[in-house]
């Protein structure tokens, strides 16, 4: 459930007792109402991306998701300022689900190596303190910190190793071009179509208002069931799920699809009275591009085990491609586990997706009691 108050420690000085910096350096929390602060964080994040993968994609909205007052029930931030008041490092934590805390770690590329390492050490110390705080509030003996790096970012990888993190997974960040002419008709209508006993449709909305709550629960239930045996799966409540996805700058209700069985329903697949059983779901978002057409992105796609092998995943992917073509978008992106046991990476490659860059997941389990 979404807490009424943050589970994090809001004062960084309660965690960081001694600072290893030159005189005049300090730690602080960012003021999201100050345009200069947001602009500097945006600059640091984009420089981090350019160094790690060769180009920057972060928008101002991506920064505001982390630091704005709206998100601070489930997020907390810290910054390091030099003796001239310039922000040189930024850490962000996200209370994602019980037992799983996401962590972002950004240090200026303009600092000398010794100063950059000191900033890194302070951010890690703060993140571990936050892990203990949120874990204690959730009543856990141990709290996982889940963070990431670009595969080719040697500085970040070495810092993570020295801080006691272990690399646990590799992810392919894939993209697929969209043929705006031919692929508009890839499916009869991306809003709703049917094939081989499976109906693919947008979640119901009346008069452009919020979606039908039953459909939203169906999407959540399908994804929870589809990923229960997947790597690092943590149960996420319906309220946490909706709150988090609606924070995404690219969130659009008209990018949420369900796949329902309307014929040949196998044993063990049930549905609420008056509804067809939902067996697949896809949540898409918009990736805005200031220098060209926007792209679509597959944030989540899942199929329940009992319905696999019936073309549900392929049908959902064809739907989001046709929708992108209809909207004039020239590509569709997604992320896949490089060691996926479901064969998802083979399906994506077969349907035209290619890897643009690679990221890695790093974990550290922090005992809640000191």
C-alpha cells in the first residue's frame, strides 16, 4: 500500500555523520521548485547517460519524477554541493515494493577521480541508511538495494563492486523500426481485434475518463501471475502498482491492453462473473523525442502460464506496433532479460527487435538492524 508518510529518513545528516570532503562541501536535499536545481540534475543525468551508452535521453520530466513533492511518499533524494554551491552528485531511492528499494547513483563526470570517489562513497552510505530506514518501517530483517549500470561504464561498475554490490543480471535494451505505411494494418484495429479465440483490446474507458477498475485489476493480476517466477520478482500491491506507473512521464491510459480468452478456455483459467478471462497484458508508454517523432515503449508484457503457446504475446506485440504506426511513431522499444528462460528474447528478435545497448542490475542486501 502507498504509505501516508514516507518510510525514508528525510534528513541526510541523520545518516551521514562525517563527510570526507574539502571545507565548504555539504550534503542537502534538492529543491524541486528551483529551476536551477532541476536543470543541474538534468545536466548530470544526461552526462551520465552519454558516458555510459553514447547518447542522452533523459528529460526534465524524468528528473521531476524523482524529486517533485508528488513523488516523495515513495522516493527520497540527496545531493552533494561543492564549496561554490554547485551540485556535483545526486542519489535517489524509490520504495518500490516490500523488500525492494531502487537506487539511482549519479556523480559528475567533471570531478577529479579522488573527489568523484568520495561523492560515490557518500551516496552509497546514504543509500544503505535509507535501506535500513525503509526496511525497518516495513518490518523486514533485510532490505535489498537494486541499482544498475550501463555495461560499458567501467567507473560505475568498479564503484558498485567496491561498495559490496553484486552484478546479478544483464538486460538487452532493444528497439524495432516501424513501417508507417505497411504496419498500420498489422492488426485489424489496435483498439480491439480478435484471432484464434483471443481478443486483444484497450482497457475500457467511459467518455475518456479513468479506466474501468475491473480492467486495471485484471492487468495487475495478469502481470503479477506472469512474473511470479521471474528474476527478482517482488509482490507489488495494486495501489503501489498504479501509483508508480502513473508517475511515468510517458504514461497514457490508451496504451494499456488486455488479452482475453473468448473460446477454448483451458482448465484453471477463471474470470470474474460476466467477464472473459484475462490471460495477457501489455502496458505501453510514450518516449518523447525532441529531435524527431516520438516512440512507443513496452514497459510491461506478460502472459499467464496456462495460456502460453497460443500466440498471446505475439498478438500483443503486433498490436502495439500497429498502434505506433497509426500514431506516426517510427520505433518501439523494450527491455528483455538476456538470459530469459521463456524465450522472449528469441520472439523479439524474430519480430524485428535489435539490441541498442546493454545494462546490468546490481544488488546489495542490507541488514535492517545495525
